[in-house]
């Protein structure tokens, strides 16, 4: 009987230690939350229509957008109605330019 009584005392003491450890780990997790693994980055897009000085749309024009702070450069070509879209651009200052088909920079 002595052995079983001693064993039950050790088991109840072990349960207290485990409970204490679990509470400590939970408390540490609340005090020092883990860093998020994924990072959120905002993006946007630019769309428009390229027109000449008379207001006529220009099909096949080359549109270039540049983010001067990152050096990101993207180029797209206008459709048959002079429209273009540059999707998934990081937010920030963007400089854009366009040129007629066949013209030099």
C-alpha cells in the first residue's frame, strides 16, 4: 500500500508540474507573441488610355511605368482602342511615359 500511496502522490505532483509548465508556456506566448510569417504588401494598378494631341486614341503605344525609389520598371502595350492596364504594382510614387509605335525614345 505504501508504494501505491507514494505513486499517487508523485502522480498528483507531476500533474501540478505539467499544469504549471503549460500555464507558463501559455503566458509566455501571450507576452511574447510569435512574429507573423507572412507579410502583407499593398499593391495597386494603373490603367488609362493613350491619346494624341487631337484626342485620337493610339493603338500599339508602348507605356512604361517606373518606381524611381525601387527601380521597378514595367512595360505594356495599348490595345486596339488605346487602353492599357499595368496590374500588381507595389504602392508608391510611379512615373509613367508612353510612345507611339515605331518611334524612338
